[in-house]
């Protein structure tokens, strides 16, 4: 299985990347990002691409992949809806449209979040934008498309969150996430579970399109 990953410089994307590199079913991983991951691994290829508003100029390098794991994301804090839409919705849709034209038999996963607004009409700006993106991705026509909505996430394997705030929270309050996971096992996931879930869903499919923490845990096994 050959997979594409976006957002591998971030916490979730790096977690998915590490699971793909370790998994015997994954033979090749293409990371698309603006800067090098600086990881040397025989399975890993890198596509350094500056303009995420279009991918047609590099579509020759995107052929023959079985899945794309869209893990790229930014915080909505302090952003206008226009800018957040461009960075969140438009960039991911640009890649998805290029890929569906090349190979509609691919499976796509997108990391959204708990609270995403599928109605696209709620008060929360980030939730509306992500809800619109989920809906647009599901309408494209990929063989499989799955929207991941994790809640609290525990980073494993030495991964550090890219967000300064989350990095501080993890440093000092990681014990609280483990406590929450012990008290409510289906509410908290870790980066390994997210990566394994995506790999398994590509291979076996799943009856649900919206993947909540409980589904992540179930499909990671």
C-alpha cells in the first residue's frame, strides 16, 4: 500500500507518518509539505511544495497511490473566516480535486475535530469551515472518504505538539489526559491509534464516514 500524507510536520500528521513507516502493509509514504521532515527512511519520499492552492503542477508525482491522509491543520485563533477557510478548506480541497482526477479509487481521510458543524450554519467559525470541508470531501466521489473527529489526543513516540499552547498543556497536564482516558476510555485517543486506524480503514473499509474517538479505538485494533 502506498500512501500520501499532508501535515506530517504537525503532531497528528507525524504520528500517522511514524505508524505508516513502521507498518508492514505500507510500502511507500509520500509526505507533501513546505519544508523537509529531515527524516531518513527507505519508505519515505518527500514532495516540497510551496503553493498549496494548487497541485496540478505536481500531479505527475501523485500517481499510483492508494490513499491520502490529510492531517494538515491550523488554529483558528485570531484568524478571519476568510483566511481560515483558505488555509483549511481551500488547500485541502485543491489536493483532493487533483487526486480524484488522477485516481478515484483512492481512499481519503481528513482529520477534523470534535464539534465540527456538519450543518455549516453554527456560531463557531472553525466548526462551520471544517463542516463545509467534510461535506465537500464526502461529495467528491472517492472510493472511500472518512472524516476523523478525535477529541483529546495523547502524543506518543516522542512526538511534540506543534502548537505552543498544546505543548505546554501536554508537558504539565498529560497526566490529566491519561486520567480522562482511564475514566472514559472512548473519549481520548493517542497518535498511534489514529495512525493505525487510518491504515486499517484503507484496507478493510468502515461502515461510518464520521470517525469519532470510539471508532478510532475500534479500528486501530
